[in-house]
């Protein structure tokens, strides 16, 4: 029994220590767990801090992808909307171009002639013929037609009266639009006027669709033909005026050639008389006076020879209509570099033609690079023009003989076509260069004045 009591006593004595030890172990384990959790949280927080940019970028990429998708959708909608509105704009622009001459000329291009009559009278007769055909179509009722037989209150005659009135209104509206277009047609709007007439026919037919009234295509074609003929008639009149002006210029030049011939003949006769008189007086004198007369006779013989050569040249120019001078000139101050004029004159002194070209109509005088005499001057001029046809400054009017080409190219062509002709590449342009120098000096003085506007010290 004692041993049992002893054991029980020992148990009771040691039990508190066991309880204390157990509590300590529980507390220590809990403490370690909290420390571990704190360390783990710190580690996680450190890792989050370290990899925060990566995490933010991924989120940003997802956001950007979402935005990009939204933008692509918006672009698709915008493109569809733009295509619709662009189509509407193009349609309206074409409509506006019919009534805007500047737009019409730029968009519709240059008018191509439909006819090839030789003179304005033929065009005039053709216009009258077209108008007569229009009147016949109106009289026969084939200009505007109604495809339905209408009746009013059951009366066919009243329906026919209504239809005839509508046809008259249609003719009046369409003819007025055509007459206005034809009357106002010019070189830069003829294509627009053509579109305007076609548009008028379409609009009138659209308005009359419920009445089954339509303008026939044959009548429309006659109106368009009248437009073309009227335009080309006016252009032919303008060309004929220019031709008459050119003929008057040539006639004036012919008269000048005849006057040059008369003056050359008078000059030759004058020297012949003076030479004959000097020879007669020399026959009566001797000694020193004879030597003086002999010297005078030699001078007069030389002057007579020059006068005779001038007379023969003037006579050749007057008698041979194809002989003349081809001149090549430039005007840097007026037209810029690499622009030359290649023309023809039949004047006895071709320099007069160059001087006239450099009159008050241009700011500076011309520089002469070549004056070539030829027995067939038109052929030489035409050959030079053909050489540089693609470089014409005015491709519409061949009478404007300016070409955008270098002097070296012109010199090469002259050497091939007229090997004996002299050519001068120098461009003096004295007045132009003096003007540039004066303006440059004035600009430098002005800059110098502005630079010294304020004193160095005060």
C-alpha cells in the first residue's frame, strides 16, 4: 500500500511540472508559428514589392488589349461611316462640278472637237440645220412623248389636252435650260454644260415620271449637237480672227519688204550717180587732185558694192516668199532660264523684229543667239520647232513659238540643220542683271541700316 501511496504522491508532485512544461511547449509552438507567419508575410510582401512592375505590366497589357479591341471596333465603324459619307460627297461634288466652271474644267478635262468643218460659215449652217431638225421633232410630237393615254373625268379629249399642256411645259423647261447652257458655253466649261443638259433631261424626266412623259434621246442628242457646234463655231471664229491678224501682219511685212527694196534701189542709184560724177571730175584733173578723186572713187565703189548687195538681198526677199531669217532669242528676265523663242522674219534687217518683240510688252529686251538666213526659212523654222515640239511652253497655240529647252540643245540642233550658222550661247541680259544687282545692293543697305539701328553705347 505504501508503494502505491508513494506512486500517487509522486504523480501529484510531478503533475504541475508536466502541466507547466506542456503549457510552455504550446506557447512556444504558437510563438514560432506567429514568427513563421510574420516571416512568410514579410517574404510575400517583399516578393510583391519586387515583382510589382511585372504584375502591373500584365494588368496594363490586359487593359491595353481591351482598349485596342475597342479602338479596332470604333475604326471599323468609322471606316464604314466614312465610306458612306465619301460616296455621298463624291455624288454631290459631281453635281456641284456641273455648275462650278473651275471645278468642271479641272475634273472633266479638255474638250475634244466633234466636227471638222473648214470655216465658221460651215459651222453656222450646221447649227441652223440642227435647230431646224429640233423644230421638226417638236412639230411632229417626237421631241417629248407620253407613253400613257390619260383621261380626265372619263373624257379622253380632256386627258389629251392635259397631256399636251404637260408636254409644252416640259419642252419649255428643258429648252430654257439648254438655251442658257448653250449661250453661256465657253472653252473652260463646255464639258460642264454638256453634263448640265444631260442632268436637266434626267431631272425633268424624273419629275414627269408619274405622268409618263419623257424627253426622247433623239431630241437630247440634237441639243447636245447644237452645244458642240456652237462651241466649235465660236472657237473657229476666234481662230479665223487670229488668221486674219497673221495675214495682216504678213501683208504689213510684205509692204515693208517693198519699202526696203525701194530704199535699197534708191541708195544704189545714189551711189551710182556719185561714182559717175567722181569719175567724170577725175578725168578732168591731174596731180594731187587726181589722187584725192581716186581715193574717193575707191570708197564710192565699195559703198556702191555694198548698196548693190543690199538691193539684191532686198529683191530676193521681196520676190522669194520662202526666203527669210530664222531667229533664236531668249529673255531671262521675262521668262526665266532655258526658255527660247524660235521664230521667222522676212525683214531685210531681222534685228528690227527682235527689237519690236522686246518693246513695252515685256519688262526686258531679248538676247539674240542666232539669226540664220535661209532660202527656205519656213522649212528651217519648222524643222527646229519639230526638234523641240514636246517642250513647247504653249501646247495649245502653235503661233506662240516659245520652248523650254537649254541653249546647248538648241545649238546642237542648229549645227545639224544649219551647219554654217553662227550661234552665241552667252546670255547678256544686261538690264535684268543690273536690276538684280541694284535690288541686292538695296537689300544689303537696308540690312546694314537695320543692324546699326541701335547705338553701341548710350
